[in-house]
């Protein structure tokens, strides 16, 4: 089963599950998770081939949705679900295949479509880090800076670095091998009728107007909103705005 972090103990509402994206981890969501745990229990899993969860040869959305379904069953059977990027696609597949497990769904800056935004350059950048010369996280940041200009991403990636054991928590081989699957979206039938919010960064091009027909085909109760001054990593760039949007969505009376 997936490794996960728990924040809060409130049981009067469904747990809130937050699913990270590619190269992320449960730890990346600690600040938002802790703040949201003031009113409900928050569960943040590490996806397969990430963080402290198991490594596997396959990294398909069918696999990831099944992992989430197993965890949700173990936690009681139903959650409010948030997924960012890759995690958003996994969350969508889960909602379509097991709708009873998802009370509400927030999809952060991703659509149920195939993309050409290859992430291979980041795998190459992490492989280029000479881990034998890393004795603290800052050493890895310095090396990554030669290949990744964005300081936010440098910090983001190195949160998944095990400095003591000089290894990445990612299964880079599996992620590279299944990159085409990660960029795509599986052909899946069905409609999720629960309340769904597609929350995007205003500066991002991941969720476009031409995607809306496809979205509504699968998510009949879809709403759309944007966070200003944010790109694809909207929760990291504008955490307070993301949190406010999430709270408003969860409190929205149907």
C-alpha cells in the first residue's frame, strides 16, 4: 500500500486526500495540508515510484488509480480528493472508475488529455547530479542549477533527495520508461457526476478552452477557476490563494 502522511484527527467530515504530481511527494504539501487539517483529517500519499512508497516497473494511470483506491478503502471508503498534474490525472481516473470513493474532486492544472510537455529534461538533470559529492541539500541545488534554471523547481526536486544515503526517492528508470503514459490520458468510459473543480494557474497552458468539451464529457458537474499570478505549480507559487480556493470549494453548498 502507498506510504502516506496524516494531518489532523477530525472525523466529522470525509478525509481530504491530496495527491501530488510528477516528481512530487506528500512532503511538498505539508504547509497546505497542516492548515487544512484545522477542520478535517488530511491524507497525503506518496505515489508509487515517489517518496517513501514502493517502486514498481509500471507507472500507468490505471496502476495509480488502483493504488489510491486501495488506500481509500483502508481509510474508510470515501474522500474529498485533490490531485495536481499527474496526481490530478490519477484522481480523475479513480473518480471515473470508482465514483463512490470520491465525494468531491478538485483537479489542479491538468486536463484529461495527452500533452507534449515532456519532463525528460528533469530526469536527465537529476541523473547529472554527482550524489557522491552531495553532503547537504544545498550541494544538490548547486549542481541542479546547471541544468534547471527555476529556483522553485530546484528546491522542489531536492525535497525528494535522501542526502544521507545519497539517492533520489524517485524510481527514475520507471518514470523515464513510462513517460509517454504519464503525458497521455487513458481511454476510459464513464462519467463522474460529483462536484468537480478544475483549478488552473492563470499563466499556465495546461487547461485550455478547447479542453472543456472533453472535460464535460467525463465530468458533468465541472466548474472552472483560475489563480492569478500562478503557473503550473500553482500550489507552490500561490499557496494561500490555492488554500482559499480549496476551502471555498469544499464549503460550497450543492
